[in-house]
């Protein structure tokens, strides 16, 4: 049992660290391509400087993400060998394709970084576009593998072993589409809001700084476009989870009892022993309406499952609520931005700039809590309804030492990252400050 706890803690820490860089690797190339595109259209040199600065930052973040991603690939085999033995032949294809997309992204990132002035400007911009597309595709392939863990398909199970394997059918599992849409949009939202928050912070100090004004405009545009799309993808995801993983939905909403016209429960303290939620706010019929588009629809509760098949209800419920609150807060900031833009007061409101600064970490908080919902909500299964997590863990002892080692590694990488990015950012700002 201790090995299982340490293995899960190790995997959780590695995923929590890596997913930030995976999200930035999807979101930042889009911002730098937009900036360079605006330079090509307007010939404004500040857009060019902005694109160069964002490209350098993307390269540093890409390098850290490559390290943490490599660690994860080793951990899959080290910590979960039985899972890999069972699933390797089924989901090996998307991981191989993800590697191809990753190397494509790395090659064109090199061309982008060292191609300034060496290749034609439009060719250079196309190289950046390839980076942005490769980042999206790379994330999509990984998400098909995770979708398969939530909705396994593409094989037959005979005597506990997978046969008649169809890797394409496994990739096109019922959970793939909504996971790809929800996570990749989350990457754009989180990156856009964090970049907007950084530049809004400096605009509070230097309200007329031209570089920060242009950067804020690009980031807020991406944020305002993607956040409503993210809301729609979240609705799709919740409705698919209601069908594919009813126990997860019940944990997300702390719904202990199967009922018709199920309420939506906001907040509260889930009590699994009493099978109730204390101090929660109930909105009658809303869960049935959201999940099945019918206010009188029956929603499966946790009482339909054996107690040993329940996920951690409190953790999943609170993580889901935090994710939703973060999304609503960012949506409110986006609406405020649109209203100020319409009133032609967008960069001149200190209150709004402070709100943007405050919203900077919300996207990544939503990503982290969303992945808690996805992974913890599937427990006790590593492959839903097929392989329990306890059966997949390595029999090797001493996992705690790996946990300590990689925790220190991630701390060191974080310190190096902050130092390098801060130096690069301040050098760019100083070089482009108005005289």
C-alpha cells in the first residue's frame, strides 16, 4: 500500500509540473506567430521584438518541458510496468506519433530562433505556424492515450489479455474528442491570461509602455476568443462524462444518491459516511438539465457503485468547483475587456489591469484541478473498469527515494527557469522602453 501511495504521489507531482510546460508549449507559439504576423502586416518593429522575446521564452520553457516529459516517460515504465505491459500495444501508436510531433516542433523551433534575417520573412512566419500546429497535435496525441484510459476501446478482452488490437480505434475512443478540445483550449486560455497578467503588471507601473500595450492586446484577444469556447467544451466534456464515467460525474457533483431531477451542488463539505453534503448550495434540477438536457432526467449517484469503487469524493468535488470558479472568473475578466474595448478605454483602467494581474494564475490553477478531476475521478481504476491502479504499480521497493530525488530536481529546474526568464524579459523591456 505504501508503494502505491508513493507511486501515485510521484506520478502526480511529475504530471503537475510537466503539464504547465505542456500547456505553454501549446499556447505560446500561437502568441508569437500572431505577433510576427502583425509585424509583417504593419511593419511595426515592436511586434517583431515581441515575437523574438516570446520565442526565446518559448525555447527555455520547451527545454524544461522536454526534461520533465522525459522523466514522465521513464516513470510510466518504472512505476506502472503492468499497465504498460497491458496497454503498450494498444496506445503505443499515439505516443509514437506524439514523439514525431514533438521532434517536428523542436526542429522548427530551432529554425525559428536562428532563422531571423536568414530566411525570407514569410517563410520564417510559416516555420512558426508549424511550431504552433505541432504543439497542438502533440497534445492531441497524448490526450487520445489518456482518453483511452477513461474509455478503453480498440481491443477485445480474452482471459484478462487484450486481443484483436486496433490502435486506430483505440485512438478514436469515445473520450478523445472532448479531452482534446478541453485541454488544448485550456492551454490557450491559461497561456493568454498569464501573459496578459505579466504585461498588465508592468503597465500599472508604466501605463504608456508601447511593448506592454501591444502584448496585452494580443494576449487579451486570444483570451477573449478562447474562454467562451472553453466553456462550451467544458459543457461537452461534462455531458460525455455523465455517459462514459457516471461515478466520476457523481464525485464531481458530490451526488451520493441516484435521483430524478438531480440538483447541482455548489461547494459544501462532502460526508461520505453520512452520504450527504454539508453546507452546500443546491440548485434544483440543474445537474439533470446540464448533464442530459432534461430537468427530470435520472442522474446516477455513488450509491450505484460499490464503496471500494468510489473516488475521493471531497478531492474531486472541490477540484471541480475550483476549476469552474476559475473559468467563470476569467470569463468575467474577458467580458470586462470586451466592454472596455467597446468604450475605447481598454488599457487605461487601473482597476481592470489589476483584475488581469489577479487572473494570471487562474488558467493554470484550472488546468491542475481539472487534471485532478480527470485522474482522481477515475480511481480506483488506471484503465476504467478493466485494471485497478493497485494492480498496475511496480513491485520494486524504495519508490520514496525517487519521489525525493525528482522533487528536488523539479525545484532546481523551477529556480533556474525563473532566473533565466526574468533576465530575458527585463532585457527585452529595457531595450524597448521609450526614451
